[in-house]
């Protein structure tokens, strides 16, 4: 049925006067490129995560690519990862010149597990790119054991996971020397800056190389030249990229970082309300969010449900939700089903999840009436598509 009610969008950033004022100050300052606000954000994000080094980038995709290139991963190398992720994860590996090796995900967590990753390692494997899917943290300690045993790097795709906690430490705060984590600040993420990302590492030398690579391989950037009252030549020591971030984007992100814990608390409350509303609804269940408490925390970027029934049913339910003004989404269709990355190898769990999951709207602007409307529309969609 159609509706005259306002559309409930899947994700919506939460900005107020604090972002507006800092953006205005930045515009008036005359310095909107990479500068002091980017440096300030890197410092504060490191404090929040417990990370020794933070390198901001233009996107999470750029950060993944930068990380792999800085590690020297390229042609002839293999990178073990998941097929159940956004295509950007795989695109970064391919752009680095390496070959992605898919390992199917666990049915409950939708994450790859260390044992399966270890079984896929070959002499050509140089890195693991696991994904904290939906915001559910990986068992980082177990992956560190796999990496250490096989002399591998870990590049965590933490696009969904800012604020998540694994083994008592925030994702991105690892002090392991062979681990990097990469975050996203896309508009629908828990912390939004329109576009942006960040890489964390405990290796200061590697961080310096990442900072150079993000800006054409130069040893001095524009802000370094501007703030020193003397001539400083800027020389490219290697071929780099245009992956730097800007103060204009950092002006959005700095207030967001201050409010992040509040955003996470709202998302947790809304997820609990969804759980209650779904009790007793047939043919649907929330995706398992794993352990909780002081040692583990789901970042709740995505609130997903499993729809029982053959794959066409999920698509029909999503269409009905959208027709009723509910911004439901699909995260994701397995990468192996995309024409650019298609393989003939089956990945049973990823293939199942690709046809069974619906992501329901989740953001700080939602209220109780919105959630009830979402679940009512979902119930009608399930009733209308139930096989006799």
C-alpha cells in the first residue's frame, strides 16, 4: 500500500549547531584543506580508541588501499578476506594488485573465523582483511595468533565498527605491531563527516609512510609549508595518491566524535526496542549480536533481521517496505555475485545471507512510533509473501 507519511530513511546523520559553528569557523579561517583540524581529529580519535597512531584519509576505501600499498602488498600476493562485504573491501585489494581469496563467513556472526582463515593461507598469502560486519567485533586476539604463526599482516575493515569493543579493547586500539584498522565516516555511519576515513596502527614508521602516501608521496604537505616561516621544499620520495582528508570534513567529524558515545547508547536502546517489537512475529528474527558487557560491544551500525523462506521472498518484503515509505536496505549481496568479481565457487553461508537479510532503519532521529511503523510494515510484508 502507498503512504502519505514521511519516509523513514535507513540512515541519517545527526548534526546540530556544534557542527554548523565549526564548519563556519573553518570557512572563515580561509584554510579548508588538510590542516590543524585534521591533526586535531587524528589526535582525539587516537585518544578515544587507544590507538598510538591515526592517519586520516579521504575514505575507508582509500584507507584500505593505502594500508595495503604501505605494507608492500601487490602483484603475486594473496589476501584472505570475506565474500560477504561491500565491494570496496575487495576493490582495495584488487587495486593494490593482489588477489583476494574468499573464506566463507560464520552463520551467526556473519564474520570470518580464524580457523577458516588459517586453512586458506598459502605461501603467497601476505595479509588478512577481516571485516567487523555490521559492527559486530571480530575475535581480534585469535586473528593475531593466525597472523603471528604465518607471518602475516592484518588490515581490519572496521568501516562498521567505530565504538565496538573486542577482548576489552576498542576496535582500532590494538597495540599489535602487525595490525592496522580502517574506519569509515560516510554519511550513514555512526560518526559522519560526509566522506572520510582513518587508519590506526601502533607502528610510527608505518604511520609516517601512510601520511606521505596519502598525498602523492610528498615529505612535506601544504599545512607544513604554511605554518613554518621559511622555505621548505616538498619532494616526492615515492609515487603516492590523492587520498588526504580536509579540515572542512574534520569540522563535521570533531563534534561527532564528542557525541559518539551518546549516539551508540541511542542505537543500543533502539535495537533493544526492535528486539521487543519482533517477539512473536513469524518468519523473522534479529541477527545475533554476540556477547555484550565490558569486554565486548557491538557498534550497531546495522540492525539486521533474517527472513525465513526462499530468497525471492526477502526481495519482495524489501520492495513492500520501500513502497510503504520504509527505508529498508540489503547489506549485502555477496561479492562473488557481482559481475566484476563473480566466481563459480559457492560460499554457502554468504550465499544464504545474500538472500535472507534485511537491514532496518537505525539512526538517532528515530522514535518509538517510527519503530512500531517499521515493524508493522515488516509484518504486513511477511504476511503478504508467506507461502501457502
